[in-house]
C-alpha cells in the first residue's frame, strides 16, 4: 500500500527551524526499502514528508520516531 504523511512544525524563528531540521537529518539515512523521508525548512517551519510503499505499522513507527527526535531537538534548543 502506498501511503504519504506530512508533518509540519512551526517555530518562533528561522534559526530554530534550521537547527531542528539539521538535527533530524541523520534519521533520514539508511532507510528501509520503500520508505522515503524528506525534511525541508520553509521559513520558520520544518516540513517532513514521509512516503511509504508498505505496511501502515511502518508508517506509524516512522512517525513516532520522527516526532520523538523532533521533541528531543526542541528540548535541547
């Protein structure tokens, strides 16, 4: 099944959004086949797009990981 999810996080400044997006970059490496995660900076927003050709459980696990990593970077900042 092909699935796509968009996650947008809004921050107080472009500087913070850049830092969060950079913190998420290592998570986008070595992904399983059929899974694509792209994270972009749009002004003070961080937009992540997850595309999956697979099981919904994989999408949910990926979303959980992405949000956990985002929260960690926010706490550190």
